[in-house]
C-alpha cells in the first residue's frame, strides 16, 4: 500500500501542481491531492469534526478549485505535506534593517544578543502560515512533512528586490545568516513536521535557486497565468518535477520503513 | 469666630478627604504645577512601578519617547523580556536616584567600565541593567559594545525630553567600594559574585538623594532649558532589606525619605512637580485593597486609580479618555494585551527567591 498524500500550501504549490500535469510527475497523480490558497488565507483554517475547514469564503473557493472540495477530510489522507507557506529565507529582512547580533555585524544596526536573535527568528517563523499548518496538522497524528519556499533565484541580486541579500553578501555574513535560519527553522518546526530541504541540485548557491527554474512559473489561479519576469520567488514545472520526486522519495521511503517493521507509526515525525 | 480650619473644602479634613472618600477618586488630591502639552516629549524612568506609568501614558497617546526599539512586529512579551518597551530607553529599572545620576553622567561622557560586566555560568551581563538580557551575552566585550550603544541612545533620549517622569523606588543599593558605582541588584542575585572587599551596602539619606536630584536637574537644564520633572514615589514596599532593620522599618525609612525629598524639591523649584502615587495606594482609606495578597504588588485597579487621578489633571489635546491599547510607540500597530502584575519586570522580586 502506498500512502495517500495531501499537499497543502500557498502559491508555491503551483509549481508542484504543474509537475503533476507533466509526464515526469504524472506517475504520482493518483495518490496526491493538492490544496492551495494564495497568500496567508489558510491561516483561517481550523480542524473540526475531522475536517480542515475555513470560515473564509475565498479560501473555501480556493480549496475547491485546487483540490476539489471546500474542506479537507483528514481521514482521506495518510500523510500531509506543507509547501512554501512563508518559510522564506529573507523573512528577517525588516528585522536586520534595525538590529543585528555580533556574529552578523551590519553597519548602523543596533546590537542585539544572540539570545534575542534566536528569539526573533523563532517568533518570526511562528508568524508563518507554515507554522499554523504544521501545528494544526500535527494534532491529527498523521505524518506531516514541510518543504518551505524555494530560495530566490540568483538573478534577484541584480534587481531592487535583492537589496537584502546584497547587504548580507557585502558584509560577508550570508553564511552566518543561512546557518541561523536553518537552525531556527529546524528547532521550531522539528517537533511538528519533518523538514525536507530544497534539493541541492536545484541550488546555484546555498542561498539561491538556479535561475532557469524561475522561468515560466505560474500564478495559482484558474488560468495558471505566468508570473512576471521579475518574480524571483516562484518556480516552474521543472523545479516542481524535481522537488516532487524528492518529496515522494522521502515520504515513500519513510512509509515503507515503518510499514516494513509493522509498528504502524512513522518513525521520523 | 472662624479659625484657619473653618470653611475649608472637604479635601482638607481627614474624615471627608480620606475616611469617607472613595479611595480611587480622591478629590482635590493633586493640583498640577505645569501643563504637559501635546507636543511635550515625555521620558519615564524609575523603579518597577514606573512601568505602569509609562504603559498607561502610551495607551493614552501621550508622546512617550523610546530611543531603543525593536522592529514593530516583535510581540510585546518578547520585547519586555529583553528590556524593551518598559521605559524610554533600555535601561531597566532604576531604583535609586544615584543610579539615575550615574546613568545621566555616563551617557553624556560615553563612559563604560569593564568592572561593570558581571559573569555567570560563562555568560556576561551588564551589571547596570542585568535583567535586559535574560541569558546574558557571549563575551565581556560584547556587553561593553552594547552598553556604548545604549548610552548613546540614553543621551539622545535626554536631549529629546521635555518632561522627565521619575518614580523614586529605593534608598538601599549596592555599590563598588573603589569607584562608588551603584548597581540595581546586589552582586550574585542575577549575575556576578558577592565579594565584601569589592562591594558594599549603601543606604542613601535625604541629603544625598536631594543633592543627586538637584545635580540631575542642573545637568539636564543645561541640555534642555525648559525641561520639567514630575516625581512620584513608588508605593511598592521593599522586598528585602540589608540595613539590619526590620523590613517595615526599612521600607518606611526609605519611602519617607524619598517622599520628603520630593516635597522639598517641589517647594523649591518651579519645574519640579510631585504626583501622589504613593499616597493613593497606601491611603488608609484603601484599607490595603490596592495591594495584592502579598501586600506588596499593586493590583491593576490600584494602578488605574493612580492613573485616573493623573489623567484627570493631565489631558493634552490628542490624549484620549480611554486606553487605546498597550503599544510601545506611536508608529506601532495597536495591540490589546492583558496586563497583570506579572508583566512588570522587577528584579527586586528575585530577592524573595533567595529567602531561606
């Protein structure tokens, strides 16, 4: 038996949806259902009587459009996988405009302690849709996986939106920032979900996705309209195919491990 | 025949002024000496009761300066845990006037002292504000760097301030014997180690506190010629005393000296006023009802009574009748936060943990 998998998330689920429509991803189509809602709409979701529901009409409409029903029946799935949902590398951009710890010396910022920086990372991550969904879905007792937003495409460095990354790189603190981000992300989400990192083969550097994956990304709308060229955050079907394969390998591997030993419980979550 | 005590208003008689009066609405208790206008920049400092003053004034749109802020998305509970949003800069509780005088002098000269870094379990603390970093810092050098930045922000705060509200808390303190530097906590309470060859107990008297406040006034007048001072005395009794006296004697000594200094300064200087927080909470008419069951912490209704009387006199245009929210600065988004005494950061409460 293979697990029935529910993907849930924000606009970043569009790349995976494209992958399912691609011959390379179609193999998974029968056991995957994808529910998405743009922005932070799914923060309105709760679980009641075995269903993930929202009192937001627009969100219900999005769930119906993407997954075929206005709510998600928890028992219809064996595994949940959260996609994107605001876990993005630049989530501390505004914070680091004002303050920075000693290990990330940025000119003109108020000094803060490493302890406070840990706290701020954690608090900022708690505000994400992913945290809402992970803590919510964790209560179902079913395995929960999480793959955050893709790293921005490297081309962002040549545009205004890349100011944050340029600042880190010019100060020589990008590796330290990345270390901090990964540590905070793992520490906060670890108890609720198994984190799936972005496959290394898709990265140009540890901070950036290879440029080719951002060409032809689509909006999470009925017409799957293309993002503008200056969208360096959303990825295309090629990216989706590679990520989907990675996710499915991990989920199926875990599932097989657990069911081979017959303890009925997924070990890694 | 009339006497000087005939035909006085009800507030001049104990029976009508206190015994039969509503303790939360004492009439004619406070006559302000000066206005606090809508454009006046207000700074607050003092013992932990002062946090209530700052919080209520912010909530009523008074222009409370805050020169050390975190990004506006940070939850207030986290900010307060790290000493933000409590006062007008991140100096924590200032229990004695000597401490305030010292902070003012250090901020104007940019003075930091290596001996004011205390260590505990491999972490390093600013002994002059040890509670602002609950887990300390990574190195002594980092503490000094943070302190340099902090002093710059404190200097900026003083330069901006039109009205400085000081809540006088204690007369007792611990100081370094060689430099006279005064600390908000005894060595060993939060960090550091007590060594009686280095540290000594001091219990400031009337003259010392009076002179310190006069010196603070003169220094700030040189920076801001129109600065005004509003003094209050914290109604929160001492948690513990190192004076050798019974705690009741020690607390009464402390509060009465502080109160007398305030009265003397108010009478002497036009730009110094006194607001009777202490009297409102400790009035026999309140029958200790404004205190929690520990007879020390002030209940929220006690704080409301104090601030209600304050706001009945000080209502600049732009101020609002009812609190807007608990928010640290004008640019912050409104947040509704339930406030309890637990939300007030008070190092001296730690002393109770040391009681055997």
